[in-house]
C-alpha cells in the first residue's frame, strides 16, 4: 500500500547495531508491500472491503502499539497535533486502504499494484500548486509526462479501455491520489512536532482504526462464516504490511537514509505483479508490464530533485504512517 515517511521530528539518536544487513530488511520490506495487494484480493473473498480495511488497521495498530510500549515512547501531545493526525489518518490510511479494497473486487491485484506506483506522479502535479518550493525542472516535468503515458499504456487507451473495469481502476488511482494529498498535508502540518516517527505513525494508524470502527458497522454486517485464508490474509496485511513493515522501514531509513530507502517503491509493482500471476493465476497482456516499466521510469525522474528533501517514512507513508505500500515521496502502498 502507500505506501509509505513521517514528518520531520526531532533528531533521532544513533541507531543500535542491526542483526540483519539493511539489504535483507530492504528486500523483506519490498516483498511485504508487494504481497499486500495479493492479501487484499484474498481478504475480499471472505470479507467486505471495509472489514478488510478495519482488520488491516486493527492488526497494524496492535504491532505499532507494542513497539511503542517496548521502546517506552511517548504519544504526541496537543489537540492541534492530534487533529492533524486525524486528517492524515483519513488521507493516508482509512480512505486509500478502503479504496484499494473496493477496487480489487473488480480488478486484478496486479493492476492495483501498478496503480499504486502512480503516487509520485500525482504528488508532483499537486506540488506545483501546494508546495511552492517544489518547482519542477525539465527532467521532472518530462518524468511526469512519461509516467502518465505509462498509465495510458497499462490501461490500453488505444483500445478504448476495452476489457477494463473503469470503476475499479478509477478507485485504485484515486487511492494513489489520496496518498499524494496526504503526504503534502503531512509535510505542511506535522513537521517539527517533537514527537518520534514511531509515535506519530502509531497514533495515526490508531486514529484510522477508530475511523473504520465507526464506518464499518454502518455499511457491513457480520460474516455468516469466517474462512481461514481470507482471515490469515487480513492478519498478514495488518500485522506485516501495516505494522511490521513500518518498523522495518524506520530501521532502513535510519541506516541508509530516506533516498535509498524510498527505492523500495520501484520493486513493489514488480512483486505485486509476480505474486498475482504466480499465486492468483491473474493474466497479463503485453501492455501491462511494459506500461508499468514506463510508469516507474517516469516516477523515478519526478523524484530526481525532491529526494534531497525527503523525510524518513513512517510507513509508509511515514510522516505519520504510511500506507502499507507507499514510502515517502516516492510512494505507495496499497
């Protein structure tokens, strides 16, 4: 999911030695976020989309809350901070997670993973208006154009989008757009709060869980039976993709910096596609992988200058909490 980089809190102390090389943790992060789209697809086979999202957030909150207790971290203070966190929780977690879950009712997980990779493209479009310091260079503008050509290639625009579920695809693209809006909001409102990335991420995901706890009963009913595979998928999606993955990314960002850590974004659609084809028997036409590569190339170009200002993630999304599949400034996650 969105992906995921938390706001810029106070300087963190030197990181303790790691048992696993950062490359191993980087690979695990890419795998977890790449498989998140498969977990969503399987989860929706046994639960309503809002139930999948609520379960995802609930198990993710549990993992982050445990980490906060173990590290004896403090929660953010101040009504204003919590108000901004509530908005960030909606834009970076509750809304995009739900949109991806609804999208995967009608589109393959492979397409959802590729749509997730468009977040940097939406982010650059929005930055032209919302972030005056983020003026585009020619290279970044070219990257934006290339990226959207890739999107049209994935969707088969020259065929009139035949065979494509327009509603499901639109929901997935809207989820990626929400990540981009959320990251800009976080950069403007949650930088310099003095709270740690972990406490911001845990609080944000916790607030998103409360939001879904209110919404879910209004639009869904309790399942008559619970199947094992969908249940395990929701647990993995939350505990691994929304909880543990954030903790992994914290460590990678602290060790090698946000620029290198954000490169995980470019592996996510590749893994999501491989998982969907190999395990869910989803079929690809030539334009899907070709278009995905063009999207990633364009997204990479749009980040050539902004990467120097990137902040560590909390997911991914990160400043506070990422979407599970969406890292900082290079985005996301389902």
